[in-house]
C-alpha cells in the first residue's frame, strides 16, 4: 500500500519547501526506511541551494536519489540515517546510512543502504558521506610517516581529513583557517591550528578544502619543493586564478584533484564503493568526530534554516536535521 512522507525540495534558487510525498509499497529487494537524522553538507548543498551549479556539471553533480533537476525544482541531499521499517530479515529493524535527500521516509533498493555499526550513534553516522570523501582523499594523497601536512580550510571536509590524519604516526598535521574559532575544533580532533598568516611552511602535502582562490594560493605557498596540493574544493560556477608563474615551476610543485565520485585509482583494484563507505562508518566510532556537528534543527525548520546556512548567518560544519522518529526510540547503530 502507498503511504505518506514529507521531503525537502528546492523550489527555486534560494527558496526551499516541504512537500508531501506518497511512497509506493516496497517491491521485492527493496526496503522502507524511516529517517532519524539527515545532514547538510554545507559546501555543496548551499551551492545547490543558491542555484550555482554550472550547466556543464548538471549530470556530474546529480545525487544518487535526486529528483528534479538543477537549478530547480530539485530534491537534493546525500547524508541520511534511518531505521529499516520493512525489508529483508538481515536489515529489518537495523539503523542504516543511505545517500538519500532530506525526507521523512523513503523506499530504496536494499543494496543502497549500509548498516551502521553498533559502536556508532545514529546522530554521528550522518557524517559518513563526508568521512568517505576524506578516506578517498587520503587514498589519493598517500601520506607517509613523518610527513609535514597542512589542511587548508576547516570546513566539514577539511576537518574530516584532519581527523583521519591525526591517526597517522609521526605526522605533523596543522588545520589552517581564517576563523580563529576553528582552533577549538582542531583541538578536539587532536591536530594543530593556525591562521593562514601563522601557518607552518615546508609541507610535503597540503590538502586544500577552503573553496577559495586565496586558500589555494596559500596552500601552494606552504609547500616544500616538489610538494603536492591535493585539491578537494568544488567551486561551482566560479573562476579561480593562481600564481603559476613565480617559483611554481622551479620548485616543481604539483596540484592534484580528488573527487569522491570514483574510488581512488590507488585502491580501485581491490575496493568497491560499498567497502569505502563501510570503512568510513567504522571510523566514526571515534567520539572526537562529534566536533564536526555544530548545529541541529528539526526537519520542519529546514526551509527557514537553509537560507541562513547559505548566507553564513548560521556558521556550521555539519548541520544536523532531526526527524520526529529520532525522539521516539533508540537511535544508536545496531
């Protein structure tokens, strides 16, 4: 039987709304999920909210269960944690992560959900998609013991990368951001912090995630000779200028792109997308990662909150959205 649900839609750039949705009954091999929490990936989702996805990237930027199209109306998002209400015996009643938009209940193939480990609270599991991006980035970057590393841009992705780098032995990790308030987050993650002016140079690797021209320029300036900048930022429709004259060539610097849409070539032969996501969820057993969740609102408040996130009025790393189901029973992974 069909059943009701509600979903957040971007009606037009800058304007979001909740819409009623009628869910079909699950077919064989499908699950019905009741959402507990979803997360807003502030960098990408606010660009989508503002209608700043370039036409050339419409296909590339589609979310797995997106409906509609850019610039709108579109239902967009990919950080969702819920409980399987109906499904195979191995999944029924389990807390799962899914790359699904902001919606109170939904139906997807069983293969599209990943069980949340028992050691990971459901409220923290919304970070899985971003930690997965960090895992892929570090597969690309391949840091070595004793490396001197800076992460420029203490947003959700940059902080996730720094949190994983903090586990590498003998590595100097410094999180760099223009906001001195991010020092508290860096401390919780167990890494150093500096403003761009104070940052330590001589880096073997700089991971850039500020999505600003100034940040990428500073990332290049922090490198030692033959060092690499791993670029994780997505700039939407903005043009970026870089100082590729001066000593860029004489120091043999490298700028390398990394994107979570494909498994890193360094692991593609032996790891699937599912393996990568499962690893990210296992890594979320670390309570230090709670520092990345800096705000929360009820699902009903999302249309009013999203413009404030996009404008910066609400400064956030990951902003978590709480659904009524989250307060009606246990929410830990199981």
